[in-house]
C-alpha cells in the first residue's frame, strides 16, 4: 500500500468512525430520550456575588449568557403546551444574577420587569419582583426615567394601584431628561385611574419600541381597547333599537331593519357575539383578542 | 538593539510556524456565527452581546497565547539545548530576555490588531443592517471608538501576563510556569478584595499582610473597563494614563527580575 493510499484509508476510517458516533448518538437519543427541560431549568449558582467572583473579568459576557438563559427560560415556559404546568421560579434569580453581573444591563431591567409581572400562565405574575428589579436598576442608574415609567406601568396594569402608578410617573417626570408627556401622564393617571384613554396612551409609548414582540403586544392591547369602545357603542345601538316584542336580540334583526350595514366585527375581523336575551355584546370566543384585560367600565355594567 | 530585534523577530516567526494565527480564524468564525445566532436567541441587545463576546474573546485568546507561549520562551530553549549556541553568539542574557519578551508582545499585538479589525467589521455590518430607530435605542453606537480604550487595556494586561510567564519561565519548567502564571492571573483578578480585608477580619497583622499582598501582587482587575465601554460610559484619560503607568512599571520590575535570575543561571 502506498503512502497516499494509506493516508486516504486513514481519513476514510476517521470519517466512518465519526459517522458511526453520530448514528449511535441518534439511536441512543431515540431509545433513551433525555429530559431536555429538566437540564435547561437548573440554576447551578444562585448567588449573584458568587457568580461575580467566578466570572473573573468577564462579568459582562456572563451577564449576556444569563440574559439569554432568562429569555429562553421565559419563552420556553410561556410557549409550553397548555397541559404542562408553567414554571417560572428561576426567572427572578436569573434576572438578578444578570443585573448583578452587569448593573447597566438596561434591557434586562425593562423586559425583565415585563416578564415578571405578566399574569400566570403568561408569566409568574410577580409584580413585586418586577418592582424590586426596577428598584435595583434605579439604584445603579438613577437617571433612567424609563424605569420609573415601567414601575408605573406594572402598578397600573397588573396591580391596578393607580395612585402608586401616578407616583412612579411623577417621580420619573421630575428627572431632567424625562420626556414632556410624563407629567400629564402622571396627572391623568391620578385623576382618572383606570380609564381607557390613559391605557391607550401608555400602550402607544410601547409602539415605538425597537423590539418586534413588544410592538406586537402593544398593537394587540390597542386592538383590545378599540374592541372595548366598539362593544360599548354597539350596546348603545342595541339599547336604542330593541327588537320587536317576543323576538330575541340579534345582528340579523338589526341589519334587516337597516340599523347596521353588516355583521359588526372586532379589530381582528371576527364577528362580535350578542346575547339574545339581554342584548349584551361580547367578543366571540374564537377571537384572538381573548382574554380581554380587566376593565372596570364594562365590569360595572 | 540589533540582537534584541533578531531574537524578537525569531519568536514572532516561530509563533507563526506554530500556527498561532489560526486562532484569528476561530475568532472571526466565532464572532460572525454568534452575531447571527444571537439574533435568534435573545430579545434585543445583539450588538451589546457581540461587543462583550469580541472583547472577552480577545482577552481569552490573548491570555492563552501569552501563557502557553510565554512559559516556553526560555525553558524550551534550555530543554532543546538551543540556548548554548544562542548565548555563544553576541547576544547577552538581558538582550535575550528583552528580545523574547518583545517577540511575544509583537505576536500579541498582531493578534489583538486583527481581532480588533474583525470586531469592528462585524459591528459595522450589524449597525448598517439595523434601521435608525433600533440604532437609536443602543447605549452606544455599534463600531464605537471608545471600544479601543478597553482593547488598549486588554493589551496592557496581556503584556503584563506575558512578563509574568517569562519571569517564571526563567527558573522553572513549562508545567510549573503555566500553573504559577495562571494562578497569579486568577489572584490578580481578586486583588482588589485584599485592599478591603479590614472589613472581614480584625487582626492587624492579617490586615497589613493583605495590604502588602495587594500592593505586591498584580492588580489585573484594574485593566477591565469592558462593561463601561460597552454601555458607552466614560473612562477618563487620567485612569487610562495611571493604569498604563502601573503596567509599565510592573512589567519593568518583572523583566528586571527575570534578567536577574537568568543572568545567574548556570546551564552546565
């Protein structure tokens, strides 16, 4: 055998061995499936101080790793099948380590607060931890009016504590670099509490976010607010044009009488439901706008 | 001077022969692939992460070169017995040490320069691909000139680590030199803690010992301004100057120590 042939045979043998390893791995994974979820949800080091020591002078890079883990952990649990229980216990420790390793990690405070305050099953529903994270951010960067806005946001939408929300907005508004719409926002929140105009205003601020998913969330919330307005107007029409004696409330009846031009649809083009007995208007269960946000104005009726 | 240059050029050529520049290809692949993958994995902050990754990779790749080539600079020549013809030539022992050091620093300089260019190219591309609204939300621009401050301090740190490796290489074998250099590198990262030892112990002797160690051991954490530059926070010229001065005198002390030991070494 020549040297060239021997070399070619060696390379071929190495390739064959590698191929066999891949095949064996595939077979083993099929025969003995491993629980990837369990492996992904282990937090080996829970102490931010210990992690800072272990990072040597690469704390910023390690903060990125923890941030990516936090995003994956949150996303993985949020998108988990309905039947599986959603776990979010490690979300705050991960965000805590991220922000301890890099105290200037702006997005970890802002998105972290949003993730933490989301109601279960969309998130852990821990508004207290969201506020604690933002307080930590303010300790590192007291000039960030955005953290005050986010803390007000959490109080407004998740805790429904409008006084506290207004307090956060007005504290943020006092910062020299705060935008000029923050003082009126604080005043409106304090004066009107849970009114749709304030909610709409808050969500519109997020429409300018550089993150697509946040813009999508804001678009959906604004569509929900539009749907609430539309349902109020439709109920007003239903009240003004009651059906003839003995007949149920229906869209067809209103269309036949020329009150409506067609089936009223929500912003996602799904027709609204109408209660045949009471005439109350509601979103169709098939509408993607479900579940609707807490709204005291409609709740009261 | 000619002798130092000859030895330095030889060290550089040897590192090229040892395929050290291959790490640059790895660095470029790491940066380019990570900039793509990160966009899929994380919610925003791709540019920050690429900056962190680029700076940390520059430091880590440089550290490996400094340690694993530095420890063999002298001991390899002794083991191969190539030190005899070298010193028989008109190359004095101090010139030999200075040349070896300059050669490895030159290798590191070329590596760091290429990695810096690769980092700026990737950041420039990412910046060019993003719309203005997204760029406006970044703490600092993509190809930010302030990154050079962090890179300059990384390079100084690598120069210091090289001097440590060379110092150990003059009196011990490669394995022990590697252990001692890496040990000192890790201790150097925690050095600042020794300054505040009085917060955890009451013993005056222990406090003085810790203070002494703080001043004698290399303070490597001072060279880390990566987090500040990535977030666009200021790093004053005074700080840069003071840290550069610290590195210069510490390197001088190590090289003089290395020359002192090497000059008295008997190769019989």
